[in-house]
C-alpha cells in the first residue's frame, strides 16, 4: 500500500454513500483489490474485526486519505469506561467517519469522550442482526420481542449521546419513530437484495425497504464482494435505491 499523502489528497468520492460495502475479505491487499474493482461506484466501506489483524487500520487510512472514501470502522467496542475512552481516542486520530461500540450507556458515554473534538460518529450496537430470540435466551438476555428490546436499547444509547445506532432493517422504522432518534443516524446491516442468500443473517430486508423504513445507510457485504461481477452487483443495488 502506498504511504498516506496529506499534501495532495484524492478528491472525495461522489457515489451514493447510502450504500456501505462491508469489506469482509481476508486482508488489506484483498481489500484494495476489491476497492479497485468497485472503483467510483462505491464511496463508503465498512472494515470490521475480521480485518483487524490483516492490516485493517492501514487499509482504512489508505482508502480515506489516498482515495477519498468514507470509512465505517466496525469494532463493537465493549469494556470499562476508561478503556473504551482510551481506545476511541486512539482510533479517532485516523480521521474516520463511523465507529461502533456496544449500545450500553456507560460505553457510549465513554466513547463520546474519546471522540471529543473530532468528526468521528459513535454508533451504538443494539442487538446483532445474526441473533434471534433463541440466541438471546441462550445468552440470558431478558425476555421480550427482539423489536421491543432493540427499540429500548436504541433509546438508551441515543440518550447517552450516541450519534446513531446499528439495527436490523426490521427495526429501523420503530427506532426512527423515537423522539431520541431525531437527527440521529440509523445504519442497517442484514441487508440482502431480493433473491440473495441470507448467509449468517436472520433479520433481513432488501436495500430499498431498509431505506424506506428509516435507515440512513445500508451495509451490504457478501452479495457484492462474493458476486461474479462485484461492481455490477453494487450498481444494481444502487439503481434500486429510492430517490
């Protein structure tokens, strides 16, 4: 990867940034290859824990500084307040756009302290889109409908100062209706084009329906990077988004 150059940064991408492509690939080299393939069709990328030991932060910096892309760092941080604050302060120096933490109020408050003075948006995770009620029972999470629990957790995270929340498309409308959600971001993973395999997701919706339900951004991974023609797959999704 080339060294970052702040003297002559690449112009910002002009693609529709409502689509965030999840870079669920093995390492930074594969990530750059995917970015090359997608070119100017995609302006926003998600880099998660699976990429962390494969050069994820270097990739994030390359895409942001050299290629003008927006970056969503999906770390889902959870720890004592002092540790979360220190971790976020360290990550904020990379001039990224979104960072996820668990939506517990003490975590959100600490993350906001760590991000103070920067443009980094802190997003609280409600309940992972790969989980259903049986998974929550196994984890001893209190009883109730998942949609109700997600709405409750979202409200707590937003009240604690989160800039937005992560939730499945199926709960986006419920969260958008919350008074606390006014002016806040809703980012939805678990998005699958019609006819696509669900993979490890359990609470899903199509890209258009997720946005129509109140999401600001949709996250799509496997249906794009695993496609025979990734750029065409991304362009097909973008074409079907509501205007």
